[in-house]
C-alpha cells in the first residue's frame, strides 16, 4: 500500500445519507463548509482511490454492498471496508436503554440482549458497534448518563464485560457477531457541571479506582476496539493523550485491538488549542495512539503522507496503526466475505425471538421505587375502569429512548395499548393531560425523523387537563406516565434542572387530589425530582426507556404476571442541589453532624444506590465467613441465606458491600464488591456466596502511586441495597504491597 492508502485505512467517514433529511434543520456536523451531496462525492472519490478504511451510519444492506463494491473494484490492495455503527441498545429490536439494562443487575440478560443486537447488526452488514459506553456517570445532569451503567465501578465493569461478550461472542468472524468498542476513553462521564463535552478533572486515585475498571473489564472480556473521548482529561485532550493510550490502555491493560477517535475528535485537537493545525492534529493523535480517525469529511489523517514525507511522523507508527486495522478486518472475517445477504437480513430482523428477549429485558430492568399499602400488583379481576394519563402515555417513540434509528414504530405499542391488551375486560381510557414539552434547542438527533415530541395542532391545554382529571375521578386506578421525552437525554442533552419538564408535576398532583389510587410510571433515563411524589404517590415504578416491548413488559409488571426485581444503578438525589451524590463517598470530619453538610436539605438521597422493591419480602440470614482472617493470597467466602417470606415469586439482587476500617488511605464508607440476582418462589431460600480477597480489596493509592492491599479489618454488609447494615468483619493480615 502507498502511504496514502495506509492513511486511508485509518480513516472512517460518516456516510451522509442519513443527513439529507437533516439538512434543512441542522447542519448535521457539516458546518457551512459542505453540502451532504458534496460530502458524499468526497467519500466516493476516496473509496475509488482505495483510501477509505471504514464507514459509519450505513444500515441499508443493499447500500452496504454497493459501497463495498466501490471500495473493492479497481482497487489493487483489495481490502474491504469495515462498517461501524452505534448499535447501543438494539438495531431493529430495541432493548431498554443501557442505564436500564444495568438496573437489571443481571449480566446474563445484558449479554443475551447484545447478542441479539449483534445478530441484527451483522445481518445488515455492520461489523462493529461503538458500544458499550462504559463511562462511569455520577451527575444526572449529564445527558449521556442514560448510555452507561451508572455510578459504580464494580457494577459498571460487570455490565460492560457482559455487553462485550454479547456483541463479540467467542469469535468475531461469526456471522452473527460484531466487534465491540468500549468508549469513551477515559473519564468523559465526569464532565464539569454535567455539561456535555466539558472538561474533566479526575485525580489519579479516582481514575484508577472508579473510572478505569469498567474499561479494564471490557478489554479483559476481549473488546477489539476502544473509542477516544471528546474532552480534556486533566488538561490534555483525551484523543491526543499518549499516557492514556500507551501506558494505560496498551501497557497496563494489554489491549491489542485498534483505537478509533470519537467523531471529528482528531480535528477538534485544533479547537482545543492543542494542535497547531489539521496536520499537527493528525500527527499528534496518531502518535498518541489513535489508530483510526472518525470524521465527517477532510480527515486530518489524510495529511499523514505529507507528514511522513516531512519526517514529522515515523513510517513505523503509520504501519503499526494500519496493521491493527487490517488485523481487525481479518479477524472479523471480512477478507473471506465482505458482502451482505440481503434476503437473510430481512429474515433476521423479523425474528420474533428477538422481541421476546426485549420483553424479558424490559421486565428485568424495571425498578419498583415505592409501593405503599401494596397497591401493586393490580388485580385485573377487580378493575373495571383504568385511566392511563400523562403526555407519555400514548407515545411510541419515547418508549425507545435515544440512540436508536432503525426501529419499527408499528411494533412498539404505547403503554396505554399495552395495558388495554393485558387487561382485556376493563375499560382503559387515556389522556395526555398536559402539553408535550418541546426542547427550545433541537436535539442532535431531531433531524433523524420522528424524533421530536408530537404536539397536535389543536391541543387545548385546559380541556385536556380537565379530561384527564375526569377520567382519573371515574377510574378504579390512575396510571400516570411521566418523565422526559427521549430527545431530552443523550448526547448534547444535559439539563441544569432535574424537575419533570412542563406541567407534569401539576398533573400528577391534580390526579392524586381526586382520591383515586395512583401508580406513577416513569419513562426516563436519569433521576428526576420526585420529592413530592415520594411522599404522596403510593406506587412508583421506574420503567426507564423500556424499548420495543416496553408496553407489554409494563402491563405484565403492573398486574403481577412478573414481579419487578431491578435495582437502582445510581444514587437518586432529592434535588439537583445534592449533585453529585454517590453512596461510596469517604467519611471525613464530623460525619454524624448532618447540618455540617446542608442545613436546608438532608444529606441522604431520596432512594439509595441498589434500591428496588418487589411484590414479596426477603429475609436475610446471618452473614457468615469461612475464616476470620485472610493473608495476601487468601480468599474468604462470604455466605448468606436469603428467603422469600412473602407470597409472590420474585427476584432479589443480593449485594455485598465492604468498608475498610483503616489503612494507607481513607477508603469509602462502603463499596460494592459483589452481587447476585436470584429468583425465589414463595417460601424458598437460597444461599449466596461471594469471594473476598486480593481482587476485591486491593486499591490504587495516591500516596504510594501504586496498588495497595492493606493490613486492616474489613467490615462486611450483605443486603438488598446500599443501606444494608455491617454485620460481619474479616481481618486482613496482608503486607502493604508497593
Ligand atoms: C459520540 C459517540 C458516537 C459517535 C458516532 C459521537 O458524537 O460521542 O459516542 O459513537 O458520535 O455516532
């Protein structure tokens, strides 16, 4: 290959078909410099020269084949294109959003869901997904909290690794799997103020102990790709950060795949005030360890041949990156058969088994936040009239959440339709009650069609509100569906407030005032301010954005065909003023003095990390250990027996937390170290065990700048959420490691 062709292998272009519709409303990332038609012409010319390694955003199998032919025809090197795409929570079959999947605390369902997503993606010609997002997120103002697994390193690592296994399977050349690309390396979730793309300041101990472990787990699970991040990490743009990609990713984690930049992030090194110009940006990104550049047009990597000729970049460095990309293509089986079987793709997308997995996933993801007086489950036999109210009650698109484009709305029933189908005999009325809220600034993805909230032209606010209250008054139960429209969350969708948008709280208050029992169903992807609801609404269930089968799942949950069993993967603040609030904080001066924190708000969250109820009760037995003390290479086994003492079959997520009493650093008041979701029939019991040893207790220490296992005493708590009391302890006789 010529240097230009090698540099071409390192270039990934957006295929701008998706942008034509967008053109009228937004610039789709093209700025004023180019029309979509000009951009496509640039890409096609580069394809014909054999100077494109990959395309993103092509999902039509026939178009994939056409572009692949263009890349191969008349091209001496004969290297096919790699097609990448954001397959975040499904392609045609849409699963609950990632934060919801994490709320299942069930790596097995996460793996099954992403295996289905991979099967659909590969069938249409996608070889590689830009997922999972394993960024820890501790600030619900940040819109992309919806794309990750929440605030905790151990849960995040388990969910991230399960996604990689689901996407990639055993072998990437499997015609039903895709390459996984954990992102965004690293620290993106800690954007200052929750503002997307804003700078990130993370101490080394926070990075190593909290933000990096999910990446390490995803890499150990075999991830073939890693994506860079947009923002500055401790003053250095992540995409040009040699330390991150060389010392951490390759040398410490042993990553042997290829690194792709985030979209336009290489050219943005100039915007950051880091690179002098486009050419400098290309040299510095490549030298730092970014192997492939994802770009809209005019990639910085197209200047690499000039930089090579000028001696600004070594041939070895260019070759190394090209080799990594070519190896990924070979491992993905592209050299054997790069074309798509269009007929088969239709069959795969229509597979009903995929929808079954989506329903199960939505059921396992739901979190029952409150259930006073056991209002739930509803008894269908006792219901003759149900009112389903709220501006999200009849929405299809919003049930799917952000980051999906290839869904089929015809197979996405609304929550009201789902209840109607399940309840059969009862009359199920629905009303929006309040006007849907439209963002004042369009979302990045509004232009992709059907993404904006729909407001009927003749919407009469007063009449609609009155109708909702009338229906609530006449009903046996009111199911109020509130939350955030899906275009209010995700990329470029941060908020400065956590209040329910628009007049939704007012509607809820008026419905509660009718005296009809109220079930609040939440459709959202981040905590919202529920202070009023948590005191006044008897039942609250977090459905998240539950996906294609969300309505069927919600109906089954509400009537008790299945019990909710999900748990919060994040600490739910009372108000935005508490943010950031995490369960695993350290204890410092005067911890019992609440007023030393806020005098105007309790320091506790509204719902703790790990919280989630079910339709039964669980009793925890005594926590036991098989030994009182452990040396550096020993592992203790923590055991507890959990019994279902209620009268519904249900799941419990048994959670192990530890607290180190003293040592070479102040360690968090508690940290999750293991979890296990069990299903128990009424009266049944199960003994759950967890290992506790070096792997769980070693941490990165800022004083020694290395990994430490302290000689100490470790308190142990096992229970159903992060308030479980400490009832056992183990002595660690380890020497301090370096
Ligand atoms: C996002 C990435 C995404 C990429 C391609 C970027 O704006 O930050 O997460 O994979 O676009 O769609």
